C-alpha cells in the first residue's frame, strides 16, 4: 500500500473495527460491582460475563478464519458487526446475570469477526518488519480505546446507569458496519479451495505443528492472558479493596493504556534498526521482572497501592513491544491462509485470556495478590514457550 493517505485511512478504519474488542471489555469494567448489585449476582458470577466474552471470541474466530479465506474478508465482517450490534442491545436489556452472560457470548461471536478480518487484511497487504510496524500503528489506534473506555464507562454509569454502556456499544457497532460497507475494499487475492471439515481440520493441524507459529503465538498469548487477569480482577482490587471511585479507576486504567500506546510507537521506531524477535525477547525479560516486583509488593504490602500500580504500568507497557511483534512473526509463513492463521492466533489468545479470567475470579485472595501471581505465572510461561519452541536470532538457520 504505497499511497500514504490510503495507508492512513486503512489503519484508521481497521483500528475502529478492532476497537470493538477492547471497548466491549474495558468500557464496562468500572460497572462490574454495580452490575452485580443490580442483578443480585456475586463477584464470581459477574466475572463470568468477562469469561463468556472471551469464550465467544475464541470459538468464533475458528469459524471466521477459513470462511474469510474462502469467501473474502468483507461479507463475514458485515455479518459479524450486525450480530455484535444486536447482542449489545440485548446486554442493555438483560434482566438477570444469566441473560447478560448469554448476550455477552453472542456479542463476542459478532465482534471476533473484526479481529480475524483486520489481522488478515494486514497480512494481505504487508509482510516482515513492515507488517510488525503496521500492527504497532494499529495498536496505537486501538490503544485510544482502553484509555477512554473505562473513563467514559465510569461516567456513563454515574450519569445513566450501566445499561447505557451497552447501548453506546450497539451504536458504535452500527458505525463500524457503515465503515466496513463504504471504506473497506475486498483485496484481490487467490481464494482458498472449497471448504470441507477435513480440509479445515488439516489446515489447523498444520498450523499447530508449526514450531515458529506456536512459539511466537503462545509467547504473545501468555502476555495477553496476564493482561486479562489484570482486566478481570482490577475493578475489585482497586475499587473494592483500595477504595478508588469508578472514574478514578478509569484514570488508573488509562495510565496503563498510555504506557502501552507509547511503547507500540517506540516499537515501530526500533523495528527500523532491530529485528522484531530481538525487541520482543528483551521486552519479555522486562515484563517478567515487573511482574515479579508486583507480586512481591502485593504479598508484602510494600509500597501500598503504588507498589502494585507502578510495576503494573511497566508490565502493561511491555505488551506494546511483545504483542505486535509476536503476531507478525507468527503469521509471516501463512500468507495464503492469513485468515486461518489469524483465527488460530486469536483463539489461542482468548482461550488463555478466558481461562485466566476464570481462574483469577475464583482465587478469592486478599488485595492484589491473586492478580499479581497470575500475571507473574503467565509472564514466566511466555518466556518458556519462546525459548523452547523458537531458536534465538543468533542460532536461527
């Protein structure tokens, strides 16, 4: 994509569509305690609405991936956005926690189309370090959502109630539907063969056996799983335990997102001089160190709330270096099956994220200790996956 104006429009359009994911998660986080009170549900039940969303994202992507390779990118995306908008409206009308959980699952089944198609479109147009730089730019656009979403969600809850958050998501889904219809062009590329269950299964098995794909994708997914441990547990840690008001919690959440945004842009600059894998390995080491410091602070109480917040910002910022590089490196060998590879990448990410959210919701540990130990364990697993499955640059053939 040589035209810079077209490139910017492309990134902004995909950024808006991909932003459905973080908006759907982050905007209602300050309202989790209030939703529990309104629907007479305990914290673990309310957190199931987060896990249901992750489960829908994981399952839906496996379906959308082969479909987009065979039938094109645009029509599956349009269908997903329609489903997302309808389900968001259903969430706003939910009368009990079971209804909310069900509509959150449907919301995810619609929203995951944007994740699969956006990544596949990037792979359709770019390769190598250039693809990693584009994904970093895309994360900048996405990063605005986590900065604004919790603050906006906190204000909407205070002014209009938690239902208004899902009504706004429904409106945003319709806006993305219009963007897709009028701004996203179907790329010219060779279509995959006709779909069959055996063929789809063979494609996924081939991807799962690819050591490079698995090493990079698991390293990125484990880092993201740690982030979602924070996303799920943090409202109860910072609002209920540390006593922050919902809008103050939104500002704290935004500070973490700002660190991530800054590092995604620094990553794009570093990739002009350094290999993506070298940047990612260094960031994973810093991520593990920050997670260890946070765990010590959470268990000992050293530094109070700041002993948790400061290393948490370090950990969140490192995702700006690790995730775009992991995505680009994992998808690089699969140009002809970009949709299927993107689906497996996203499914791994959200299976681990959903599992992480479910576990951290059941820990019932005092303060931030459960959240901190979960983040540390996922960071350690990311290191292990990369070291075991992928040779370091100096040993690569």
